[in-house]
C-alpha cells in the first residue's frame, strides 16, 4: 500500500502549520532572546521596540497569568527569563505585532543590560563544578573490579561524540486562538500534543480541559519536537490570553537553530577488559552528558545511554555511570535514538581500541561477544537475542569475506585512495523507558454510509504512521483503504497522549486502533448473524461470520450481505458504531531504586556492513555502501519501513561524519546556518544501501507481528565512522586517532598526517 500522503506531498497540498489560513485579527509573535550565555538581567529596554509601527504589546515574565515554567521532567525552565539568562537564545521578551515584519523588526530593537556571569560549555568542566541536573545514574552487573584482575588485556581511553541539529524541514511553530469563555485552541507543530496542552495550562493558569491542541502533520520532528515544541505554543498561548487575539509564531531557520536544543554531545571514559579468547569480561564507563542549561528530557536521555552502553554484546561485569552536566547551552533534547547512539559509540570505540592494540580485526572481538538468548543486560532484562543470527546472515548474505578481500586488493593497488570496512551491530530497546508512557488510545467511528474515521494519539511527522493506522483499520474490518480516513491528532478526541516518540508510535497506537476496530467488529458480527439467521442463536452464528473485502462471509462462503448494508442494519438496530480503546504494553517495568527491571517490550537487532573510500590527499571520503540485515519483524508496509531505514542510516552517517555543531567559548552557536552546518545531501549519501530482512520466526509483541523501525537504523551510521578510521589505518597503519566524532574531512586529513590528537597506546 502506498503512503497515503504521497500525492499531497508531491503536489504541495499537505497542510503544515504555516499553511493554515489565518483568522482576522491575528497577531504575529517574535521573541527577543538572550545575546549572552549566562548573566543577571539588570534592565530590559523596550521603548524603541514599542515605537515600531504595528507593535501591539511586549510581554515579559512578570506578565504571565500562570506559572513561568515549562520544564517537563524537572521544573527548572522558565518560559521567559526572569532575572537570569542561562544560554544564548533564551527567550526574554515576547513581541506581538500586526505583521511578522513588525514583530521581527521590533524584537531587533530591544536591548538588555546583562551582568555577565561565568560561562560553562564543557560537560567535564560542569562536572568538576558539581553542576549536575540530577544525581548520577548507575548500572551495575557482576563485579568489574574482580573481573579486571583476571583479564589478560585491559584498555582505557576517552571517547567524545558531538551533538546534532534536528533540521526538521518545517521549523518550530504554533498558532493560538482564544475560544469562547476564556479557553484556547492551539495548533502546534509538536510530537506531543498533551505535552503542549500541559505546558499551556501551566503558563496560562487554565485547566487542561479548556485547552484544545490540534496537530495536522509535521514536516519532521526527529525528537526535536518531543518537548521543545512546548515553548512556542506556550508563548503564543500567553499572547492570545493577554491580548484576546489569535497569535501565530513560526520560527525562521536562524531563530530555530539558535534557540532550540539538539542531540546531546557526550564525553566518556572507558575501561575494557578481555580474556585470552577476546571475550569481554569487564567494562567500566563514565558518561558526561552535555545537558545544556535546563533539564528538558536530559534525565531520560541519560538513562537510555546507560540502557545501550553495551550495545549488542554480553558483558558479564559492567559498571556504568552517567552524569547529566549543566552547561550554558540551549537545553539539549530528544533526538532519534535518545542517547542510545552515544552509548553505543563509546563501546564500539573501546572495542576498536582493543582490536587495534591486539592487532586483530574489530569484527573478531565484536563477533565473539554478541548477545545470546538468556544473557542478562546490565539492567536485569534477559535478552531474546537476534544478535548472532543477524550477524551470521549479514556475513553470509553480503559475502563479507569477498568484501574484505576486495578492500585489501583495492588498498594494495592504490596509494592515495584507501578503502575501509566496518561492521556495526545494533541492539535497540523498544518502549519508553518510563513505563507509564507506554499507553495509547484510539477512537474509531463507523458512519452510516459505511465510511470509517480513525483518530489516535499518533502524530504524523513524515514517518508514515497514518498510513499504518489506516492499514490496521482497513485490514481489521477487511474493507478497502479508501473507506477509511485517519484524522488529525487532537486532544479533545484523544486525551493524555504520549508523544510520538521512542519508535513506539505505530506499536502503541496501532494496537489501540486494533482493539477499537475489533470491538466494533464483534458487535457487527452479531448484527450480521441476526440479519442472516433471524430468530436463531446469534452468538453461535456470529462465531462463523467474518468480513472479507467488504462482504460478509459465513463459514468460508460469501453471503448476500455487504458492509454498507450491514452498517445500515446495525444503525437501525441502535448498535454502537463507535469505540474508544486503550492499549498499555504488557509486562514492562523498571525500578530505579535497584536499577533493574524489564523496561523494553522487545529489542530490535541488526548488523550493517559499511564501506568507505578516503581520498588521502584531500581527507575527503565517500561512503560506498551500507548493507544491513535488519530485524523488521513482519513489516506492515515495506515501502514506509524502507524509507525509515534509509533515512535513519543517512541521518546517522551525517551525525558521525559531516555534521559539526560548533559552540564557541562564549556559548554562541557558530554553525548557525546551513552554510556552516553541513548536512547529508544527494552527493554524500552512500552509493549503495541494501537492506535485507532478518530471517526469523520469532513472534513479536508489536502490531501485526511487525517491529518498530523509527530509530534503530540510525545507529548503523556509526559504522561509517569506523569504516573511515579503517581506511585511514590502511594509509598510515600506526594511526590511532582519538575517538572523536564526527569524522569531518578536516579531521580525517589531520589524522592522515599525524596532526590530530591520538590516544596513548
Ligand atoms: N522519549 C522518551 C524517547 O520520552 N522516552 C524514551 O524512552 C524515548 N526513547 C526513544 C526516543 N524518545
Ligand atoms: Mo524521539 S528521540 O522523540 O523518539
């Protein structure tokens, strides 16, 4: 089945926030944000801005009717700066004007007298000064100290990995409309309609039931709109509340880049111990997360880093510690993988470090330590592992020995071009690690003409979730897809939604849709039995009835009753043709007092082989191929899932190679435009992306035996980093570059010529 949005998108007819027709009297917002990263506000000068033609009002923290607070996990984030500023880009004042131009012109005329305070941008410096967002989190398994004593080989080092800009095509934005009786209707480009509703309730002082949040679709989210859509919606809401006029704010790209948080940069120290057979016996790791100036989702991201700190490997003795360090950068936030990729990069670095020093291929150590079913993760859950099966299938199906030989042959024949190869296994846990978030709702109406309307808590952000929801309804009722319409995500139709995140959106909302459709279907079967066999035992006959392609069948024989007639009959009999269903993932739990539990419904496994060619004169490189065996489960929609896998791989490679986020010592974002922040384009994508489904008959918990597909493929991109490193070592075998992602062409060039920092061998 085609993605139901394909036609709209290609014709430019899909409606995003900025396409909404505006109501008469709409005001436009723009914020004045902090020009310095840390300081105490002495005075704000507004007069010149108020004099700009078209300016209606300028709102400061003191004007809010509710609480000046939007922190989701920890209440540590004011909506508008009150006394202090903590990062460059922190909103201080909200300008409302009759036009976008007036609002932006006025915001530029505001100045503030700010007493500078010390600026911290490095998480290790923040750690030294005890600037922690939350107390440290730890996972322990076995006894690392004892295990290291019996190890034959021990390696210690440091790994650094930078952040990443989400670069959703549609920037952040919201449109708030006052409704009768002092309520608000908010259109928001958000992954989390309920998170927006909650934030708006807090800053306006209104109860949640007076606030309607409506989300049509997003032009991308990637985690950047899981919580960080809240601020813009809250600002518009405050403006609408105070002026009683509609208020719209759609950020331009430069504002968005400057004011919003990104993927968390991490710095880490590792210590890995192996026995004489290259079995990893012990792993110690300390993560320093650069959280930015407020908690945002950092504590949850930090936890997921720990959950993935051993990737696809079984390590019997683990001691992992993670610090969420407060710095004067915009609060960093969710980003596809949610801290997991950073944790995986560090153990992959440790393994490569060991392999380089032992003179063996990293793949040898990787392969010897893959998880087996029954192995315990450091957090207590037992693996139902596909790590070895996906590894073996990848080696076989992609003929890894030939790839290796071709790489060696190429390198023997070429002096200035060198090829590198890496294998990247991935094991990613599916479920929100916060157990209560693993619930969803769906509302299904069958109308009297037989057409079906579906609403769920899922937000369509380009990932194709609406197509999947439509498939669930059409398949469950067995009616043509054209008879089903999936509607917008709206907090009046679906309450208390979890954000569309954690790769779990189709799993959770799909199951809720299935439950709703099944409930209606069961009622319809009784009606069909009554229609076909009046005055007989309808419950008995109903058991023999099913619907196939819009027609009622009895015991594998078609009947004369069709879907539309059946619906009319049900309505005439006053049977309920609507259902609101709730789904909660069974069996998940986690206890942070012991740091043990069963947080994930299941894991997604896979292995990618990544090949790169480095131009050793220029330091430039190309990714030749990514060949992955990936655990889809039984895909609900191959085209949609392949799109997710392809996109994830390219985004992961971008993070590991080209994309270089640069903040200077003053906390100013230097890579603040697309001229200075390079993202993957058609020229830099791998020349070949080949994805093979893992052949397995294990049954899955997810909808229709599928598996979550949103985040796991991103981590195959980590293989690109190590493939480039492998090529560098083909050129200069003694090279041992420090583990420091991204591997920009500039860094590669320096590594090729011994000008980049190396780890102490
Ligand atoms: N968001 C969240 C996520 O709130 N909790 C999670 O565990 C998560 N995991 C991945 C991506 N987003
Ligand atoms: Mo996310 S990182 O919002 O799944």
